[in-house]
């Protein structure tokens, strides 16, 4: 039996809880590793450089999120399409799509990175930088941005690796990057006293190393997908297939970038540089919890995608519901930690009492509802995994555009700084109820008839 047939047999017949554990655990570790690139930088910068440096790093969020969106546009779409093709026993076509996706990543990520470098200073000033925080943000991004192409290749094709049946190897490649980033952060910031530039060089080097490990997988003989130069050709049908699915996470990330701009400028107006820094710390904690959600949902993706392609709808339902309950449980734990132990969380990033006070208040307001966010993320991933791109895109828009943007403009005029903080949980709660309604309608129409 070939490697592809073995993986197919496992996805079709192995118990769903066991499969989800096999795929979700490495995916959680992989997404957590992704988060650690930024979180570790903030911890080291907060203690090794200072509070304004944390604020400067927070100003870089919109640009970094935008560039990550370019990678997710292709990587997430390719991972889903490849899962479905493998479920349909079309391995050769999956390899051709992989080659198309790789070339597309180079073109899109390279072009976006070049434009960001070219207009970096005006972008940072427009995105919430002040005279005090601009030098930190500029120095960091001028080093990190060129390495962004490496990061997009590493993260995007790590997702394809996991989706094609290698979750443990995908986890290992991400760990390589994270561990190297932590070590280099300590060496460059504290050992060589390079400040925020040290954090940037540590991130850039670790991104390159991670990319090398990811690409080596597709050249191994035991891989069931090969990245071949002969398949690196732009085909209209493959490009449309990739972008139609990848558009949902792309829009989610792109709107996250726009939201970060609105939040940063609002925080600078109503709370000053320290409020921007508080958002940076809040975002670090939120990112950790969110990466658990994303990892479990990504672990669900190849199971749901393959079994949906194979018309095994009961297995699709079971995988989705287990992932949903897991994410809601994690959200409850995260919300409880933020409610009862916010000082402990903030102490990991700063010793500045004024910054800590602002951040504690923000964390308590913005994370109590996270069980609902876990549900919403799972349902959004479900629609993406089964090829319902429009539903997935719409859910992404409800959370970050249709509800959040109006609240961000309205509530601060009524409550000042607290209005910005309260905008986040209110929009999440509204989006979660929307996700429930959409999934229930879809479930009764598309899945339930197959269970009778």
C-alpha cells in the first residue's frame, strides 16, 4: 500500500477523537509556535528595552498582519484544496496545485513586502506611531520585513504538510523556528545589547531556518506530496481554486490589519502611548488563546475536508462538534484566567506600574466571553474546510467589520478609552450568534438528510 493510500485509509476509518488528537495536537503546537514569535519578542523587549518599545512594537501589528494575510490567502486555500483532492484520490493534481501555490506565494508575498518597505515611515505614522514610538517600530520592521517572505512560505506550507497527513512533522518544523527565536532573542537583546534590533534579527533568522525545514519535507522521498519545479506554473483554474478558499482567512487577516489601525489610532487619541502598549500586551494574551482555537480548528480541517470529499458526512459532523466543544472549553479557561489573574499575565511583559494598570483593566474587559469566540472560530473553519468559501468569508466579516468597526467609532465617543475595550467583546458575541444561526441552517439542509 502506498503512503497516500495509507493516509487515506486512516482518515476514512480511524476513530474521530483519535484522529483529532493526532492532527490537532501538532496543529496547536504549530500555531502556538507561530504566536511565540511575537509574544517572546514582546516579553524580551518589555524587560530588556522598555515600555515605549512595547508600544512601538504594537504599532507594527497592522503591517505584519497584512503581510501574514498574503501568505494565508494562498497557504490556507492550498491546504484545503489539497485535502479535498487527496480525499478524491487525485494525488497528481494535488502536486500540480502545490507547485502553482508555491510560485503564487513568492509573487504575492514578495510584491507586498517590497511595497511595505518602500512606504514604511508614512505607513507607521498613519497606523498610530508617535514621535516617541516611531524609531522602535521602524528599526524593527526594516529588519523583519525582508524575512516575511520566508515566514509566509514556512507557515503556509507547514499547513499544507499537516493537511496532507504529516501533523507531527509539521509540529517539529515550527518548533525549530520558535526555539531558535527564543535563544537568539536572549543572545541579541541581553547578551549583545542590541535592543529592539536584536529582537528583529532573532525573528528574521528563525523565520529563514523554519522555511528551510518546511521546504525540505517536500523533497523527501517518503513525502506523499512532492514540490517539483516542473509543477511551478501559473494556471488560472488552480489559482482561482486556491484563492476562492483562501479568501476567507485572507479577509479575516486583512480586516484584522485595518482593525489594528483603527484601534491604535483610537488608543493614541484617548489613552496615549501607554494605552497602545497595553493593547500590545492584551493582544499577546489573546493571541495565545486564539492560537489554541486556530490549532484545533486546523487539526479538524484535513479530517473534515477529506471526509467531506469522500461523502462520509457523519464523520464530518463528529469531527466538527468535538472541535467545537474543545474550543469552547479552552475559551472558558482563558476567560477565567484573565478575570481572576490578570496581574500575573501582565507581569510577564512589564514592570511599569502605569502600563500594568491600564493593561489589567483591558484584559478583564476583553476576554471574559472567549468560549463564544472558540465556537465562532470553529464554525468559520468548518465552512472553509468544506468549500463554502462565501459563508466562511461572511463570518469573518461579521466579527471584524460589520459589528466591530461601527462599535469602535461609536463607543469611544460615549465612554472614552473603555469604549474601545468594550467594542471587542460586544462584536465577538454578536458574531458568535450569527455563526450559530448560519451553521444550524446549513446543518439541517446539507448534513441532516444524510443521517436518516
